[in-house]
C-alpha cells in the first residue's frame, strides 16, 4: 500500500496516511492477524483515521466486513476518506461515541471525553451523539473481533455492548486505564469482575496478569 494524503478543509494541514504496518504497534498487528480470517467481521471502536480498520479489511478480505467507529468530527472525516481510498467497502459508521447510553456527550476535539458528559461548543468541546454498540450493531451477524480505544472510557463501551458479547462471543482487544476508570467514578477491580462475569478470560498483552498500575492493553477471550 502506498502512502497518500488527504486534506481536511482548506485551512488544515495535509495529513499523511501511512501503511498500517508502519503505525500499528507490533503486538496489536499480531493480534489482528491472529484473530481475523477472510469472511470475518471486525469492529474498530476509536478508529481514529483508520489504520487498524485498513489492516482489518486486508485480513478479512472481500467476503469480510469492517465497521469503523470514530466520534471526533475531524478524525471521522479523515477516516471516511482513508477508507474510501485504501479499503473500499469498509464501513465508517456515523460519527458517534460508543458508550453505555444513547443520547449526547461532550467530546474534546483531540478525542477526549468530557467527564461531565455535557457541553456544547466551549473551548474545544463539541457535542456529539452517543450510542450503545448493542444498538449500533443490531442486525450485524458474525462479529469476530472488537478493538476498543476510547480515551479511558473503554469500560463504558464494554457496558454498552454486553448483548453483542453474550450472543456473538467476539474476542475483544481493549485498553484498560485504572486512573481514568477511577476518575470516571468506577472501580478498576469491579470493571475486571464485570468482564469475567461475561465469561471472558482476561489476558494482558505483555503476559503480566492485570492488576493495579498504569494503562495496559488487554485481550478478552470468550470461554
């Protein structure tokens, strides 16, 4: 895949798009390759400008499906443009924040959720629709793998897709950030307990069991 460029608006800088292998962490790329096969369905939550989605489209092939979810309006514009050019047929979902409720949420333009879930346009804060993945993905069969990177709100994304997890049993790659979980009023141990209650085995990507500490990437596998 060659590099390309896309412009966001006349006044914005040109943004270079690199091939997925150049920008995806090796351990994440390995997990995508290990879990995706032609014909599979991959859901990328927090897709940003689409590097994981493009790699997922390569791995699932013409018979597969990739659904990319990105709420930040500028990134969503680039995501749709990149997918159209580098992964035709891949679906960029509407610019919604995947969470545990439907409605609206404040989102900082860098992509960070506002803790108050409130806002309007104020100092870089925009109001975007929020939607549960159980609703957004209703009617989508055969979901094999979900990747979640939601600026510390990953546990809320998981709460909003429990029906998908229980009935479709996908593997999930998710960030786990205890400090952000606590800041949002939840308990990291209770979050892990909720994952286990969904009959998911929890694996830390670097092989160290999850526990107190900084952010890490987890692989959740259905039992």
